[in-house]
C-alpha cells in the first residue's frame, strides 16, 4: 500500500540520518534531512517539513551549497503554503543562485 511505502521510506530516511550523524557524514546528514522534509511536506505536515528543511538548509550551506539550493526550493513550497510568500520568493531566489554554484552570501 502507499501508506506502507511512505512509512517504510520515512523509517529508512530516519535510519540513514542516524547513521550519517553517528559516522559524522554531515553532507549526507543534510541530504537525509532534506529527504525527510520533502516527505513530510508531501504528507501535509508543514511544521515538521519546515523543521527538517531548515536544518537541511543550514547544514547544506556549510557542507553542500548546491544541495542547500534544492532544499531552499522545498522550504519555499512550505512557506508559500503557510502564506509567507515574500519569504518563499527570497528562498527561491537564493536557492537558484546556489543551484548555479553561486552561494547567495558571497
């Protein structure tokens, strides 16, 4: 079933996140946080999605800026759904720069 697949995916992402944290692989820790955020966004849990994606962006900015750009895109969707359109637009603009290899802070 779809619900079973989603539950299994969530469990796998959480397990992978724990492994990456345990082994100190911060780059892939950011990736799993982004995966969790996008999954819970698809399930409609905006608060949990925002939490995971904010962590993914923060860690991604340090460890993997191009991926952080993608996470910003997901976070922009969350913010738009929360009615925060200005923040959503800013996230998209920053994410677009990162995806092109130019960090917005530079």
